[in-house]
C-alpha cells in the first residue's frame, strides 16, 4: 500500500525544498511527494516515506466535535527537540485511504499567521482546500483554523498531513483523532450531499438540474415567480 501511495503521486517532486513557498495546487489529490536521488549516471532512485511508527509529529485539535458555524483550531506539532520544514494538511473523510481517487477534501482553512497559506483543491462545490507552508525554515509547531461548510453534516472527518523534515526524510498520512458532527438534524440537503461526495456523477447531474430550475424560476420572477435556492441545510 505504501508503495502505491508513493507511485500514485509521482507528479510531485518536493513539498519542501522543490517548493519552498508551499505545496503546489495539485497537491490536493496527490499529497504524498516524490523525492528523487541519483544512483548513477543512468538511474534515479526514490526516497520513500518514513515509517509512520517513527513519526515525530502530531495533529491536535481544539475540539472533538464540529457543528454548524463552528471553527476548529488545528495544530501540527513536532516532538520536543525535533522540527519540520514543509507540510500539507487536508480535512477528509475519517479513515479514508490516502490513495483513493475519490477522496474528498472538506472545509476552509484560515491561516493564523504568515507561516501558512491555504490551497484550493479540485472539488465540485465550496471553498474546499488544504493548507501548506510559506517557507522552508525549521518549525516546531504551527496552528491554523478550519471551518466546515455552513449547515453541512460531513460525517466523521480527520485532518491528514504530509510532513517534511528533510529531502530524504518525510512522513505521509499523519492523522488527527476523528472529529465527529454534532447537532445536525434531518437529511442532508442536495448541495451538502454533493459536498460530501463531490465525485458522484449522479449528484452532479442532480445539482445541475436544480441550478437550471433555479435559473428558470429567476427568469420568471417578473411574472410573480419566486427564485429557488440550492441549500446546504440538512
């Protein structure tokens, strides 16, 4: 599985030294970097990720539950005496494999200082994204805020990180504890369903149909019609 995670992300050369200003925008579906090394004049090898059993990093959160309108402070921290230089973090479905092609990215990240910057990810709806470093200086701890889409029950989520200490030393799939939803009532609205499963062709078609209906209703307002809404409430 580890070999598959690394190879599937071959397009990324480096999230720390090759990209000292932060992971590129295409890091969202491919968060595991490829770090290469020259073996001889004709062959290039790969620095594989370190074993997660040796990871000196933790992701902690200010809350174990999220609710409508909540904001969660997320902190990436190195063990005492250790450090990191680069990172990329997303919120995604809890216990979902990193190399799944349909792995969603949830919510909006807001930097707490100048050491991090948001990254917008490919998704059908919403300001879905991740967050990455702004420089490759040594860091021991960094925090930022995460906001779920308003009114949307995403189910259980986790924050997942790739963390780089050096070109030859990086860890993939550093995870936080599971964060559970709280206080949501009723079924998910159509837009929220698409937010949860952004790669569903059926949901995409349903949302497009609803948008066309809304457009038609808006055009008929002059005759007394009422514009529709595509709510995330559920």
